[in-house]
C-alpha cells in the first residue's frame, strides 16, 4: 500500500509488536523490519519516521545488532527506544555505562527541558517502565539531555537539528504514564496525517488486490473463522466472480457450522463450493488416538480434498487470511519481515504452485474485526472465538468417532449459547467444551449411569502465548452443567478447567 508509514526496526524487544499496536491506535501505520534492514529497503516517499526498538543485547558486545548509518541520512525523524537509544548514542560518540545488573520495572523520570518536543504538554515528573542493563552516561555532541532518573543521567535526549529523539524507557507499555502522548508527540514531529483507519484500508486494499490479480482467478479456503471470512468478503468486493471459495466440512467442526457459514455469506452472491468430506476425514481418523497423528491426518486429508476441489477452479492465485502477527512470527526475531510468507494452509502453496494473495497481512486481529464489520459481516461471525485447524479432533482426547463428535458438538453449542446469553462470550478470548476419555458413575432418574465426562475451558488472553482461566460466575457454570447433563445424551458429569497457560496449553491436544 502507498500509505504514510513509520518503519520500526526490531532489535529483539518483547515489546516490538506493542509499538506497532500503539501507533495503529494513534492513527499511524507502522511496519516492522529486521535490525539488518537497510536505508534502501525501508526508504520511500511514504516513509515519515523510523523507530528503533529495545532489545536484549548490550551495544558493547561483539556482534550486537547495528544500524545502517544511511538510515540517519533519510531525512525523517528517528526515535530510539532503550537499546535504540544506546545504539544511537554509541554510534554518534556518546558514552555508554556497562551495568552489572538490569533495571526492570517502574521508575520516575524528571523532565529537564521544557522545550523538549517529546515531552510537550506533560508534567515534569512521570512514571515510566524501564527494562535495561546498560544506559547512556554521556550524550553525544549536539544532543540535549531532556530527562533523567536517580540512577540514569540520560533517560531521554534529543538532537532537534537532526530530528533524532531517544528515550531509555518504554512508552509503548501501559505502565508508562502518558506513553501514548510521548509517541503522539513523535508522530507530530514526523508530520503524519494520522489517518490510518479501517475504511481507508478497505479502499486501498481493494485497489491493490485488483492490481495484483488482474484478470486471474483466486481460490480461498473458507473456514468460517473471522480471518478467512473477512479475507473472502474483501476479495469479493475487489474482484467479484473471479474469486471462488472452498468450504470443506471435515466432520470435526462445530455444530451446524456449514449452515451458519452459508447463512452469513448468503447476502454476498459469492461463489462458494460447499464440500461434504465428513466420511473421508472420520474414516482416516478411525482407530487413531495419538494427537500428533490426528493432526497430520487431518492436515493431509484437507490438502487432498482442497487440492482436488481447487484444481477444478483453474485458479492462478491462492488467497489466505494471514495476519500481521503471523508475518512477524514467521520471520523470527529480527527476521526480514514482509519477505517470508506465513502459510496458513500448510503445504498448499508448494503443492499447488499458485501465487499468494494475503489481503490482511498488514492487520492485527482487532483491525480485522473492524474491517469485517465495515464490510457488513454479521457480528456473530466477526466476534467468533478462534477454532483450531484440526477442529474438535483435538478436543476429543483418544479416538475420534462420529458418535463422540456429535456428543461434543451438542455440549459445546450449549456452552457457547449460554456464554452469549450472559454476555460473557465477548469478555473471554476462547471457550469450548472437551469430551474427556473418562467415564464416571452417575444417577439419572433414579437409575445408575456410566457415561462420559465433559470439561469446560474458558480463558482470557491478549496474545494467546499466555492465558489465564476466566472467572465465570458459578451461577453460569451451574446452568451450563445442568443443561449439558440433561440435554446431551452420553454425558453425566461436567467439570471446569481452572489451569492457566503455562503450565497447561489452551487446547487439550
């Protein structure tokens, strides 16, 4: 896209993605690049500023990530954060203090310079979040020291002539008081319009898709999840009947999944091939209990079915719902972001020899949801919780059968229905039922039963790397358990999982 852009050089900070998120929230479009990115790679008429992230290394170590000096000559403002400040100070002639211990946590800085552009409109004392070992002891020539702490003589510095700004603390984390204001002040220095929004993205991406695809045909694997659904509607807006979606019912999907997706997409007059492959998947899974084998069987079978159906379309492009976190993660720390693709459908691009179209690769999940609403997708679909690729097969520990899938589908549907009715669905990140490979004794209607145990799982998470169990009200859990036991034949006991990630994983397999 030809949009005003801030380039973020990732030196390995755990907060790099958060910098990008904060910029997007402020209306600025930020993209992450590896630490070895050159001025030529990040430059361009759309570049308005550069941010150097923090990182775990010491700038005094041999082999520590460095900066292409030509970036300083691009003529755009530069903001160095933590490691970024130390790197700029070292390269420009400052003095670095090599610390024997790290400063990690909250600290108070004192703003020394009322003319500081970064601290404009802020108090003279601010609480910030520090995470560093080394610090700048003496600023390079031309820099004014704009803040300090008791232990750090240069907590911030700036060279207004060259428009280089540096801070030791992390403005992107919520623990830093007025951190967003500091970033906003930098964006004002960059002269950005701050017009990054969903509507603009849709129009820009629509034009970009048309240019990329031309008169070619595109095939997309439609799962019913928010990512593939938004990608499908955006592609349809851009190229209409040149898009064919393929929905594969694997037999291990949520209850009435195909019918719900058909209803959601009915208003779009979209070409969708609805493939019932339940027998193929369940047949391949028969007698298999090892979780890794189950995943591989489902992945392999999906590729076979999708390849067969997509081959009939004679497509030139394969579309995927790849998101920006996928792009960052696929590159690894300090990788060449926006070069290596993250393949959502494992193996398909190599097998099918199709060119990739990834219309959402610049967006975070919340931005995808906003785009979905703007494109007219129903809220129920836009706000759906994540669903694993292998489907319910990884929520049925042990062997998967059609009978056990049906039992779990009914129990899971009740849980989700009650969560939505109570308002808790939107306050959790992922919720589902699990059919455990355990049978227990119960009493139903004065008769002894010996049936399955069902576990309920509900978590909250920001990034799904870690997760905490959701504190659902006891009254809600009681209602769900009563309904499942009374309405789902084959379950006589319901338990609630209160294990966080780590040590557990979110899914059971």
